[in-house]
């Protein structure tokens, strides 16, 4: 069974990067173009893990986490924050809202998969083969 | 893979830059709505994020500065003063350049780059000046040498004590996955410490009672082990004791290494009985609400099959208005097919007309329906290629800004009809001529600020760029409120350069249109801006190359207007079907000014120099098309019956003599490229209703090849007067 990722990011480039990496790594990939759409489609998609950007129109990443963790949806799935903000307060704020972890942009395939592995256990991916760097 | 994603990135950059531009322009216009400010911030932020993924460091660094300054504005820590807005606008222009350099190669203007960075840095508060940003993306460098290979490095053993705090479970972190990540790094022994677990009755479901002792033997550095616990730092009691190297590499690299050196992926967690046996029964008691119970997974997964919004990278959507990205080639193939369909219809119609059947009315009715459908499809397909001129116009705003600052003039560009849609290729090929016209308007049209004030005008010159649809054509107008064409000077220059005779008597409009003559340039010295030895004739060539026309009208002291009329599409055009020496040919309607039947009284013979057609008191040279194409001898007796008055690139009129006019209709343009070489006087070909191929004539080159061309302006002027 593939692990299903819901990626919420307003940047098409980032969505495409995520899609390429995740689909190649054997994840099922669903995306939303902003926070509002991501929250709205959450229950239909029923992802195993959510990756969300912070700076987005309509509803930002903090809002996404708050709504997903809130009593309405009461989501228990891991939520990874995808952001260029490496500032500690940014991470702290995301975590207070209920984020599970973070991926710092720009990300590479390996750190993305490693982050997913730590929150979902999904490890059906051998970086050594795909990256072509080793062995 | 990353290549096509990079293409997407550049496409998206265009959109983001447009959004930035638009937002900044709104801000410049006094709109300080937080949503506008936020939109600009997000756009630049997204550019930075994407650029980072492709290792475009210069772009990242610049976007980061822009973003940092703008974040100050967003957080209301900084006022949007006029100089700041101007700086941001120029920085946005520079972002365009950086993106273009990243995409197409080339050099950035380093001086300009440094100047902007310095200016932006002045707005960045002290504590945020640490702008180091290390991209580590797909295109970024990777330190392979630093990665420890399993089996090569020596193994270390770590004693790890891990006791989650309550808060850890509310963030969706799950111990078992952390253990799995650790296990991938080497050999892991897990021991559950449930000594704190109270009796069943005393269990508080919100409380945590479990902790774990782990023994990890791995060749990974200590930093990799720590990286596994990165997300739960502060959410658990954690101690890692071992002889592992504490001076390991930076955490980011370590994370990479950990994944690189991971154990074979097929090893599932169940293979480690120590973990599962102790973990599974404990879970429901210990963390009923906050943590995801492993049993929940299959249920969640069961819904996947019916998930309606599943979307792959191939069907990416953006924004509320769903769009579909299609290869241009596919759209063009469709356009071609529709062209064939229309030709097919014409042929069918012709054949039915030729049928020897008494009553064809029913067939004709059906055929009419077919024709309407074909036209609908054609319009639909054309609209696929059509794009709003907005991005082009936005680029022009930059051109005007740059030109204004280069000439120390102050001008603003006002755009109208930005949503007018024009064929993609037309838009692309319009960029250069439009750039030239606008630079020209700033450089030669709009006066210096002091002159404007003296003339009682606003200090800031206004250039109005508008687009509109006008009866099947697109009309692009550039109107400035400058001094207008200096006619005495233009005429004098034209005389000096030998373009017109000294005694020439020209109308105002004729003088204005002298600007389009090849080699004409009114600038006293070639200016840095609109100089480069390129004149308006190049603009005119570009426009006529698109099957369009350009005109200038000017009002002294009030300004000038350039009007460009373009066809909606390059695939189909309106043509006049004529016959020339028993051949059927098509002349583009756009180049025909007037048609008339000739009679002997109108023709004035000039002997060897050719013939003139007299029209309402003026004379235009006659060019016999059949003769020019070598289809009939020049001195043939047969007098051509019809004259098509055409206007050439230089504004000069000539009469094309043809035998007869048949029809005016839309024809599908078929390129002759690769079919036969270039034929003087022939632009392309088309297929007519009867299935015959007809040449589409190019009046310009016919005239150039005919004796009428020798009959230049000078002769015309002196004869006319």
C-alpha cells in the first residue's frame, strides 16, 4: 500500500518537485494550491501525511495546521512544514500549532524522504539507487 | 526529470514576476492593501524557493534581499516611501533579468546588480544582515567525499534513553518511526521501560508513562543519530551516550548521510520483534487519543481508492480557474487540421455546385451547417493560441522605466485593454518593435521635465499603450503626450539624407511617415537608448512581417500616436482572390488600400519608365503582376483590367495590375518552406475550394522586383507637382 502524501504549496515548481520525487519514491501524491484548498480536500483525500508550505494565499501553513488539528477535522496524521524559514521561532510556532516536523527549502530528495520516513515510517526508497551518487 | 521541472519553474517565474510587478504597480499607485503587499511577498518568496531548488544562487540571494526588505514592510516595521517603492520596482526589473540570465544564459549587469544590492541592504535591519543561504537542491553541489560509506567507516555503539513528553504525541510524532529510522542506520536493540505504567484503573489516557532504552550500533556519525530526533527535540527527554564522534558534520549533511547509508528498504519494522512485541500492546493504553494507532492505517488507506481529487504532476492545476497546459505543437497540429477542414469544406461546396443535380438545396443547407461548425472549431482552436497582451504590456512598463531613467525624463506608462487576446506568436514577435516604439516615445517623444513645465504640461509624461480588437484585427496603439513630430526637422533630415527631393511637397501625414524610411533617424547623435543605428523602418518591417500595418499620426505640441494593426492569427488570413495570366492568386487584404477597374483614360504611358495610374489627380506607378512574376511579357498588349492600390513599407503607393478579381475570402496559409525555395513575389501558398493551389503574393517583393520600384518617390513627387 502506497503512503499517500497531501502536499499543499502555492508554488507550481515546488509541487512539481515534490511530485517527481515522491512519485519516483513510490508515494502516492496529491496536491493543493493553497491552504484553503488543502484543508477542504483533506477529508476526501485522507492522506497518510501532509506536507504544507507556510507562506500561501487564502490560508497560510499555520492556519492549515491549526484547522487540521482542530476539533473540526481532528487530524492525527503527521504534518511536515515545508519552508525556507529556518528561523527557530518559525519552527516553534509551527510545532505549537501541531506540526510534526519540517523540511527546509531548498530540499533534496534524500532529506525529503528522510523526513517522511521519520514521521510515517515509509521507507520504501533506496536513495543510493535513485540519486546515483553512491555504489 | 529536473529539466522539465526547471522549465515549469521558469514559466512560473514569469507569472510570479508579473504578480510582483502588478502588486508593486498597485502599491506605487497608492494601494497599500495588506493583501497586495502579501501577494508580492509570496511571489518573491516562491521565486526564491524555486531558485534554491535549482542552485540558482545569484537569483536566490537577490530574491532573499528583496523578500527581507519586503518582510519589514509586511510586518509594518517599515514605511512604503516613494524611493523605496521605486527601488523595489527596479529590483523587480532586475529579478526579471536574473531569471532571464538563469534561463537563457548570458551576463548580468554586475554594476547594476551591486548597486541594487547595496541600496536594498540599506533597508535591511542590522540583525537580519546575515544573508548566508546555502542552497542544496537538485542542481546544487554535494559533498560526496564527506559521506561515510557503511562498512568502510568504523562502527560505534550508542546508548539512547528516550522518554517522550505528552506534547510529542500532539504533534503527530510517533516513536516507532523514529526507531525504524534508527534501525535503518545499523543494528538496534529496543527495550521498553514500562515501570512507570500504573494499574489499569489509574491510567490517565492523556498522560505518558513509557520510555525506551535503545542500543544502536552504527557506522553513522553521531550527528546522524541526533538528526533522527530533530523533530522531537524539546518534546522528549533524550540522552545519547556513546563513543560516537561529537564533532560530526553539520546536521543538514548528516540528515543526508543518514538516508544515504540507510539499510535495505525491504526490511519492514515487523522483522524486528523486539520493537513490535513491546510496542504494540502498549500503544492503545498509553496514547489513545493523540497518537495515530497503527491499526488506523488500513482504514485510512481504504479510502484512497475513492479519493476524487487525486492529482499527479502531469495534471497540475493552479488557482481557482483550472487550466490545462498543452504543448504548443499539439495546438498547432490542431490548427493545421482545422485549416484542412476549411479547405475541405470549400472543395466540397465547389463540387456540389458543379453537380448536375436539379435540387441540391438540402445538401447546401447541411453544408452551411458544416461550414458554421468548422468556423466555430476554427475560432475555438485559434483561441487556444491566443493569449492576453498583459504580460507583454507589463514588460513594456519596465522598458519605459528604464528608458526614463536613462534619459532623465519622467514618464509613466498607462495601459489599456490588457486582456485583449492575440496569437502567441504575434505577441512574441511584437515585443521587439513595441520596445523600440516605447523607447522612441520616451527618447524623442516626451520632452524634458523643464520643457514640459514650460509648455504648461504635467512634469510627468504619459505614454498610453492600448490594445483592442477592431473588426477582425488587433489594434495596438502607443500614444504619447510629448511634443509630436518635429515636421520641419524631419523633412529637412529626409532632404539631407537624399530620401526626398528638396522641392518635394508633402502632406503632414506623409512627413510623419518619413520616419519609417530605411536609414532615417532624427536623433542628432545616436543615443544610448533608441539609437544603435536601428530606425523605425525595422519596426515597420517587423510589423509588416506579421501581416500588419503601422501608422503614425502626430499633433504638434500634443504628442504622437503609433497605430499597429495586426491580424488575429498567422494561420489564416483574409485574401483577395485574383487571376493573373490565367493563374489564380491571392493578395493579402491588409496590404490593399483600394481596388478599381481601370480604363484607358487613367493610364499614362511613360515609355520605358513604365506606366502611371491616375487616381483623383495623383499618379501612382503601375506594376503588372504577371510581368513581374515572368508569367507574361512586359510589353504584352493585353491590358490588365483591375488595379489593386497597395501601400509599401515606405508609405509609397503603387498599383498592382491584375486581370480580374474573383472573391474575397479567408485562406489558410501554407508555408512553402521545405517545399520549394524562395520565390520572389510569393509569400506562401494556399489551397482553394476547387482543390487548386494558389500562391499568396507578397506585394512588397513584387514591387521590389519590378521596374515600378525604380520609379521612386522622387519621380513621383516631381511628376505629381
